[in-house]
């Protein structure tokens, strides 16, 4: 694990109050909650970025769904691909 680094953020009053309430209600200080929130956000964003990167790589290789596959996918959600 690397050494901690201080980061300063600005939040609106409503967010600061919510963070303070959460800190008082738990055994963790506000910084702990902020760190968990940032970790969660970064994990989600990195996963989304990797999904997009893989999709672009597939598209660059010409790996697309056929018309039938696309129609079946939309139909599985109850939505026709094309207007009837």
C-alpha cells in the first residue's frame, strides 16, 4: 500500500452536512467516508472506460451484431428495432 496523499475538495453545504451526519452515525470520520466514495467512483469509472475500450476494439475489428441479432436483442426487451 502506498503512502497516503492529502487531497482537498470543495462540496456544497448540503453534501458537507450529510457527510458530517454519516460520520457521527458511524465509527468512521468524514475522511474515511470520502476515501470510500472516491474509491467506489473510480472503480465504476475505470470499469466503464474498459468496457468502452473493449467495445471500440471489437468495432475496429469489425465485430458487430448482425441485423437479426440486434432485432432479437431489442425484441427480448419488448421493443422492436424497427417501427412497425
